[in-house]
C-alpha cells in the first residue's frame, strides 16, 4: 500500500469532519440525529482516515465504501460528494451513480445531488433514465433560473450516442414547460436543438416554429431559425424575419446579415447592416463588415467612412484575439483603398499597423501588390516567395497569391506555368486546377481550359464552379448550347442562390433565343448581386429587346461598380456604345 504522512491524512479527515458538522440543518435531520452526527468520535475519525488513505492508495474501492458508509452514518452532503469523486477517480461510473443516488435520496431538495445523478446517467449513456432527473432539475431551478437550465439542456445531451432517443427524452421531460407562455419558447428551442443534433432538420424547424408561436419576441427560436437557414428550409428564414420585425437584439440581426453574406445575397445583407448601424451605432463589428462589403461593391468613400468608424469604436474594446483580427482586417481594407487611389505611401502606413500574426501574410500580399503597381513586379514576386512555409496550406497560399499578382498584371503565361507546376503532383487540388483553367481561357487556349475543367468534374463531381465555367464558356462562344445549359443547371443544383451561376443560365437562354426568360433571370440576379459582369449581360439583353435607354442606365451602373470590367467594356465596344 502506498504510504502517506500521518499528519496529511489526518488533516484530510479532520477537514471532512469539520465540513460535516455545520452542514447539518434542522431541515435535513432530527435534533438528536444532528447532535450525534457532529460528535468526532474515534471510530468515525479512524474510518474517514482509513477511507482517504485507501482512496489515494491501491484500494480505491475500499476507500469509496468507507467514505460512502460514513456519509450515510452522519448524513453529510460533502462526504456523499467525496464518495462520488473517489468513484470518478477510479473510473467506476456505476459506483459514482450509487453514491450520487444515495446523496439525492438523503437530500431530495439538493440541486447539486440531482445534477450529479443526471450527468452520470448521461455519461453512462443511460439516456432513457434521465427523464425524472431532468424534470427535477427544472423544478428545483425556480422561475429565475429555469430559462438558463432549458438553454443548457442540449449541451447536457451533446455527447450521447443515441441522439434521436435524447430528443424524445428531452421533449418528454419538458412537457409541462412547452405550452407555458413564460417557458414555452425556451423549452421548444431546447427540443429543437436536440432534434437538430439528431439530424432531424424538419423536426428542429417545427420546434422553432412552435416556440415562436408561444412567444413571438423570444430570441431563442429566432437563433435556432438562423442556425437552420438553408434554401431547402425557407420557413427557417421566415422565423428570423418575423423576429426582426420587432426590436431585435443587434447581435441577432448581425447574425442574419452574416447568413445572407454566406448565401451571397449581398444587397439584402447590406440592408441589414445599415439597420444594425442605425439601431446600435456603437456596435463595432457591424461597421467592419459593412465597410468590407462596401469596398467589395466599389463604394470606396462609404467603405472608408465605415472602416474608420470601426477603428474609432475598436479602440474602446478590450484587447484580445477577436479585436486584433478585426483591426487587421480594417487596416488591410484601408490599405487597399489607398492603393486604388495610388497613394502607396498611405497604403504602406496602414499595413505597418498590422500586429496580428495570422494576418501578416495578407499584409505581405498587399505590399506585393503595391510594389507591382509601381512597376516592381519581380521584387513583388520575391516578397511573396520569401513568406515562411510552415505547412502545406502556407505553400498553397503563397502560390495563389503569386498567381493573383501575375494575373492582375497580365503575366498569364507565367501564372499558367506556376499553376501547372503546382497541380502536377497528387493529390488533386481542385481550386488550383480551376484557377489554371481560368488562366488558360484568358490566354485563349479554350481546348486546354475544357480539358482541365472536365478533369475536375470527373475527379470531384460536386465542384460546381467547374460546371458553371464550362457551361458559360460554351454559351459565350455560342457552342453546344443544350450541353451548356445542362452543365449550368447542374451547377445551380449545388448552389441554387448563386447570382453568378444564374447569370450564366440567363446567358445561355439568351443565346438560345429565349430573351424574355434571360431578362427575368438576369433581373433577379442583378437585384441579388449588383455586379459589372451581370450588368453587361442584362444591358445587352435589354438592348436586344429595344429597351436601349434602360440598357444604357444599367451599363452606367455597372461602370460605377467596376470601370475596369473586361466583360462590360467588351460589350460596350462590340455594340458601339460609348461608356
């Protein structure tokens, strides 16, 4: 047996006894029992001492039995808890459950004892047995804490193996709380989240809908709806939008804006961001995301104002990783704005302020771009090549950065060769191969472009960009139009809300003579994502329909969005329209 200093073991035992004495109350024991429990007799002292020595030695089971017996003798919660801990340490779940159950029986009003029982049952995967402990936890929580308990339920069951059973158990245990106005929204959300964990998206959506029906202003169902947002579940977004009609949390509106951005619904996202900045003008993140979106849409003055407003607000934030990343993103965006104005000194000054290590690569990319714009392309390439390679992803990032730089400065052959070298070795990198295909197209080597895209489709059938690019290329050359349409529709099946794929579909419809359908699709795509290339196609369809004033208005908008768009400038030149 492992030996312990007698003084240390005695101290542990005396501490347990000292805690035991004041723990008794008249509510838990009769006066005679309480008085008897506080006597530090030699027998009890020795039992606890021996129990601790065994628990810390080679016979934890014996120590557990001695401590649990002592807990029952003096009816003390701290000793019940100690017995549970000893069982945990010896990895005996059944023993831990036995001690926790005895503790709960001795102290039926103890939330801590009941919580131990619940958590141990979950850990033992005895999900069906948790109905009563979960009900008890809610009953003991009281009205002030019940929402917090309901919110924690999905986390409690997050690691069980049978998540479908967990969802059924949670709904059964929460039955009394589902219809109550005070708790219905939180209860249904807890049910919904456990259903979602089980992969039951329709059931989760139904629970969110029911929760909102109980309380239309509750955040919890709207948050679940936001998490469920998907083109295949349009009712989820409806839940979010209903909540936003009142006085929503800015954070939830911000989450909705981010979901719209992820879905490439940029116009709607911008509208939500404007509402966030109006409703809560001191919310830094909203200004940062709005500024980034405005920069993407070439709204340079508005972007600069938003980004600088973010910087003002961010100064008051506590330092941390999130703040550091946000500042780096703002500095990068402001450097890009300065670079567009050819103010390279200011661009460099913004980049010099970046301290976040994760963003230093992006900063070097911008520095390389500045050098290239100053005619120092080779120096810019060397700057990128000098970046460290700590992983395969670092190497890939360096390649994509250099390719982008070469493409921007019309060095297409060098970009193609760099990509060809990178894609020569397995495994397949679909993104780099796709980029190589796009460079081949720019070089006018359309057979090579098609070869590369078909290789991607063969090896990665869910890569929708390849279908779209090949279909659009065929449509643009007025070749094999039925095949082009089939390819683009396949791309849309993977990304139904992508306005650029919709633009491709409209273009093939236009080539096939279906101008009215092309106009309908392009109008929707342009409303969803104002873009110079979509504007070029929409304007040409309008021009062909005789709506020339409207076509020219759309083209002017497109030039404001991007006055360097090759597609738009080529369209205007071909049709003999002055910019």
